[in-house]
DNA sequence: GCCAACGTTGGC
DNA sequence: GCCAACGTTGGC
C-alpha cells in the first residue's frame, strides 16, 4: 500500500469540496507534469494520500483514498495526460503545516520540500507515520 | 507582488 | 539533441 500527497489551491479545489463530493469522490484532473503523471500511474485502488492546501493554508488537512486507477484526462486535448479518482476519507485532527514539516528532521526528505512544485508526490511509509502522529491521528 | 526553481518550448 | 528563452508554480 503506497502513500501519496495531492496538492491543491483551496480556492480552486478545497478539502471541503472534496468532502462534499462524498464517497463517490471526484477525478483529479489538470495534472500537466510528467513526473506527477507517472506518480498517478503507479497508484492502486486503496492507496491513501494526504490532501495539501497550497498557497493559502500551506498545510496537510486531510486523508484521501484512490478509488479508481488512472484513465485519460478528458480535459487534456493532447491526450497525453491521465487522472485518477479519489475520495475524502477523514480530516486530520490537527492540520500539519509546511512550516512545521520544515522543522521535523525526519521529514527533510519529503518531496514537499525537495520538489516543491510537484503537484502529485509520493510519501514514504516513514513520512506518512510521522505526519499522522503529529496530526494526532 | 516578487522571484527562485524548474519544466517546457522552439530555434539551431 | 542542445540549450536559451519563456511560462508557471508556489513560498515568502
């Protein structure tokens, strides 16, 4: 079971909107980066991920689950990119901010710090556990 | 609003 | 196929 991190600007697509989408979830479209695409192609149903608010908030606010594996992104006219479906699982009891992550030695290798602009990132089991613990989950 | 990082494009 | 120019992302 792999873990991931999905980044979204809350005024475009927020955690609240993801929660409102319910158990049916939504497609995660609009990714136009090949590394992010490759990450999405590795995702399996049941994989879990963090939902991160970029720009405003700059914190991990919730946990999502992959409910459909990759298929063509219909909003991509070049036909090269893909998307997956995800659903909200639960919010974190306490959001974990970027500023906090920067201060945790075990999290210095996170893609969030090393590949700041990548919108879909892998999260290791170790990083996953450390963040869950800090979130009180 | 600025700017660094970095991915993409396009001329050669 | 290289690399400079350009555009975009996202933290500050």
